[in-house]
C-alpha cells in the first residue's frame, strides 16, 4: 500500500518537509516512490504537484492526517471530487 506522507529534511530546529509517495513498510526517511510536494512550516510555504497527487489518490494511495490537511487547504480534494 502506498501513502502520501511527510519526509523530514533540513537542519536542526529548521525542519522542512517533502511530501512523498512512499510504501507503508518504509521508514520515514526511507526511499520514496516519488516526490509530490514541499512544505515549510516556518515560512508557511507549500508547493504541491497536484496532477501527481491526484494520480496517486486515484490509484488508492492514502494521505496521512497532516498531508490531508495541507491538501485540503490547497483544494486538491475539490479537483478530485468536484461535486462535494
């Protein structure tokens, strides 16, 4: 099973996260299938590759809670389910 989750990178006390598609059995810092976005909580910046995220969601990938919140703010689920 594939999940969309955060992968930590950056310096100590200056965490920056990549949003990646990764196998459930992998560690947080393990090898990812594809990088699909970027999240900086300090500067409050987000970059999402929406077509790739939609592709993985259509194939059955499950986002974690934090990734789901970030995606909702960006309106990813409005593109996936336009009638809701």
